[in-house]
């Protein structure tokens, strides 16, 4: 269980953040200079060098989004030019990609961040440039909404596995639908049928809360409050749920911690967005109070599970039911050991989860729930305190990654195992590095009393 440091303050992490951004800039320059883009997008490192492997090009937005976040934090214009130029030149295929559930990852991280910077006055305002970013976000949200599986009640954006498959990850692609809706866009289908992007976002959030998250309410023999299933399987003929499953976790009845982290972050950031929506907009889909209720229930449950099922320093092992965790002894009552002989940790889960904890903490404090809000907030700071230092912060100039000890796909055996090690360790991932930068920027802005950082700043 995480040992929450109740005395930590954001300002206390400022020295670590300064070092983090210095190292981050160096890593971005290294990748730009040395990575062979003809091989595809960089995904994760092997022996300290970024390589590519995976199902789809789902990490390219993280690569160029990282440069944009680096500019936001440091003001160094070379990073803005890299992020902007590469977005314009290379990201268009992701806007119209009908075969993936990753529009939030690729397009909100690039077009969304650039539009946000313009709206915030951090880059010069140009009318046509603004329209360009807005058009990309409008189309991205509609294309993502078209990847739809209807259920008896509601529906969901299905994963690249097919119409039977709901991934917990996809909650962060709800941002694409939300931004498109907020920009005034409507998804048109056969016969010019107009489909509300807001409705589809809400329905996907509800499906994720209902099927991807467990609440200890007797759903099955492994129903533990707050755990998540990576994948939920449905019968597409009748719209009925069939079973939990996992692609990257150990099983459908254990919790892949990166999937858990996606849920934590996704529910928390979308709760923040709901605060900007008038209750009249949501009447048709159960009303604002009901929607907030199921989302807050899911956010609290997943954050509590993470706190209770992570080692004391806040860095989780890759799956809470990984088969050899028992060989690590009382592993939840001591710091994580990324160099053990049995099961790898996943620092990328910690980077994503820390943002979810911080956002939920602030949300609850703003909602006059100081006790719970303070607990989640301090838990997020505690995780970051660990993540922004060695052995997780990559300080060696020869290593292209920023956050070490990330795991991609343990069941498939894709992760690099160093010589003399028995498990993967010492490597980085593009999503882990990006989300460390994202939560780093979140805290950086709070420390420096800048505008509060949200994905929907670009439409306000």
C-alpha cells in the first residue's frame, strides 16, 4: 500500500521538476537526431534505444506531443517548431484513421495541445492556423465516434480487436469526442442522420464504468472494488456482455495496472470537464447528477485500488495478479524493486495514475470534500516524488528514454530483458515518457501559478 506523504507540497518537487525538464529536452533532441523514422513510430526502448513494435501507429502523437509539452514548460521555441511542423506534416492520417481507438492519444496530444497553446496566448494567434487545428479535432472526434458498437442500452467505441471488444484504455479517447462536440461538430451518418458526439461520449463513459470497473458488488468471484479489466467482451448479435478479458495483463480476472491507470486518469479528467457543462445539455442522457455519480464512483474505486495494491513508493508491478508476485514476499509493504528476478514493475502506469490521483484530489477539494481530496492529492504527489528521481528518472545521456522500467506487453514477451536479468527492466516507452511530461506540466503550472492545465482548455 502506498505510504502517502501528507507533508509533501508541489513546491517541494520543483527542484526535481527542473532536472526532469532538462533531461526531457535532451531525450527529445536525441530521438529527433538519431531515430530512423522509416521504421515506423518509436514505441519503446531496447538497450536504451527507441525501437518500434506494436499493432498500430498509436504512439506518434506522444512523440510530437512531447515536444509541444516541452515548449509549454520551458518556452524553448525549437521544441514548438518540432512539434508543430511534425504535426502538420505527419499527423493527418491519424485524424482520418477509422481502424483504431487511439484518437485521444494521437490527435488530442498534438492538434489539441497546439490549439490549447494558442487559446492560452502561449503562441501567436493566427486565424487560419486555429481553424486548421479545430478542423482536425472536429473530424477526429467524428471518426472515432463512428467506431461504434451498440448495446441494448447505450454502446461503446470498440477497440482495434473488433466490434466485440471494449478496452479500458479508450476512456482517454472520449476526449476526442468531447472536443469535437465542444467545437460545435455533429457526426453525420447514413441518410444524413445527425448523431450527438456528446451522447456517444457519455455512453462510452458509462459502458467503461459498468463493464471495465469492478465495485465489490458480487459481479463475479473475483469482484474486488476498484479493479479493472483491460478488455470486456460482448456478443455483438444481441448486445450482451459475455466476460472480462485481457490483452496485455495476466488475465481478465486480474488487474493490468496500466489499464487501471487509464481509468483513473480518464474518469478524473472527464469529471473536471463535466463541471463546465450546463445540466440542460445532459438531461437526455440521465442528467448531470446521475452522470457525475457513476463517474465519481468509478474514479474513487480505481484510485483506492491503486493506492491499496501498489508498493509503498507508489510504483506498481505490471499486474496485481502476476503469477510470481508471491515470490517477492510482502511486496506491498516495501518499495517496488524493478531489478527483482520474478515480476517487472510498470513505471508508465505510475506516470498515468499520478495524474489521475492529483486531478481527483483537486476535484474533490473543490467540491468541499477536503479529507478525501487531500488523500488523493497527496498520494499523487507521493507517486511523483518517486517517479522524478532515480532509479526511475533516466539520467544517462546514452539512454533515449526519460522514465525507466516501463512495460509494454509482458504476455507477448515484447519487452527487452537486459543481460544477466531475468525480467524486463531499465527501459522506457513513448506513452510513459509522454504522460510523465503531461503530469509534470500539470504540476509545473500549479507551482508557477499558471492557468490550470486541462485537455479542454483548447475549447474555452
